[in-house]
C-alpha cells in the first residue's frame, strides 16, 4: 500500500514554509546566481546575505580557504547596504513564491534597530534573522552574541521596531550557548538559528604566512557538523521556540539528523558551494525518507531522537 505525499510544511514564527529547507546567509547571495540553477520557489525559505545600514566593503583578500572537510571564510560581511537591498535585491526575490528572510548586521545596537525598522515597512519580507554571531568583523556582531546580556539588548531593540518574525542567529564561539538562546527568547526572539561559523585559522607552511588576510576566519562545512548538532540539541531542550539548524548539512540524511535533534527547519550553507543543487536535492531526500519510514508529516520527526 502506497502512502499519500508526506506533508513537508513547517512553521517558523509566522513564516509558513512549504518544506523545512532553507539556505544559510552568505552562501546564497541574494538568489540571483542560484536562480540560474533552479526555481527558487522550490525552497522552504531564502535567507539572504547579511545586510547593514550602509554598504560595507568587507575584509582584504584572500578571504577564503579550503580546510579538511570544510572551509574558512573572512568575508567581513561585505554588502551593498539597506537601500540597495530594497531597490535592487528585494524586487528580484519577490518574483518567487518563497518567504524571504533578511539577515541583519550592525556595528551598534542602533544600527540593527534602524535596519529592522526600515525592513519592517518594506513589502515582501517574511522575517528577520539577526546576526549577532559573525566572527569576522571588528566591532559589533559577535560582541553582542557572546553574552546573554548583549544578545538580549540587540533582540530587545530590534523587537521594538518590528512585528516581523524575528530569528536570532547564535554563535558556537561561546562557553554556554543555552544561556544565550534563553536570553534571546526572553527578549522577544520568535525563533533561534544556529550555528554560525567556528573561529579558526590556517597557515601556509612554505610561505610561512596565514592563508587569510584577516588571519582568522569562520570554519564551516562537514567539519563542524557534530558541534552544530550538539548545540541544536542542547538549545532545543532549553527553549520553546522553533529552531533553524545548520552547520555542515550536505545531504538529506544530515538534514534529518538536525531535525531529529530538534531543528524545525534546516539551512544549507557550504553545501551550496559543493553542489548548487544541494538544497533542492535535500527537499526530495527528506520526502523519500518520510515515505520510506511511513511518516506522514515532517514536523513529527522534530526532536524525535532518543
Ligand atoms: C562564505 C560564507 C559567508 C557567510 N556569510 C554570513 C553572513 O553574512 N551572515 C551570517 O549570519 N552567516 C554567514 N555565514 C555563516 C553561514 O550562514 C552558516 O551559519 C555557517 O556557514 C554554517 O553552515 P554550513 O556549515 O552549512 O556552511 C557565512 C558562511 C560562509 C561560508
């Protein structure tokens, strides 16, 4: 006896996702390049590159290097700024039937709040993901995400400016991620996403030089998956809001591990660079898994590990 098509839909705050698969900020740009590979409407949501009030130039080159089972990046949140996002990038994304989540960055709490206020007024945005976890910029960002107090301050300031679904993106570069997740939720965050990259470095022994101009960068890819999975599990045990899990997801089985650990949705990041079709293949793979395990809806596997 065959089963009906399983229900892949999930909800993150007020965002209805047709499936649990989204893409990690900074690995998908603003969708323009990826739209040449597939119809972006196939995704559950799109999370765009970090967007700041004014354009940011980013760090010096080289900004990326490959590492065993992963990569380091120190882009430094290069982006064209809020006005350009609203006039150029958002109109393109609105052509697709997919929720758009804007990753927000700032050097100060006021800057996060100002970006949030402007995005709140724009048409066609489903949610904000506040990045308080980027290890590659000198001021702001991880400065806030490194303590429960700092996280709460940013979330509170942004919450006052928007009724959009608010997702707080956490860093793994902390001693106790659970206390930071709890503080973000108490301050008004509707959901948590994790993890951002792990701070690392790499050296070229022949040149006796660092491989990144910035010296340090953020580690991502399969190398970080066990750390990410552990943090998703710990945070899922501690908070009552939806979780978007990421860190080294390359295929559907990786995605399912994150959902079993407690993620309501997942993001594909570095996996997009290895295989541009990864995210849509993961949607299909999740569906196949549900059929194979006679599971009528994907939401029922969230946190189902024992
Ligand atoms: C090249 C690159 C750029 C990134 N830019 C951002 C960013 O702008 N904002 C952000 O919150 N995270 C950024 N990230 C982190 C990813 O969104 C993701 O949290 C991390 O890479 C872990 O997932 P992965 O192992 O699937 O890549 C970036 C990651 C990479 C590799």
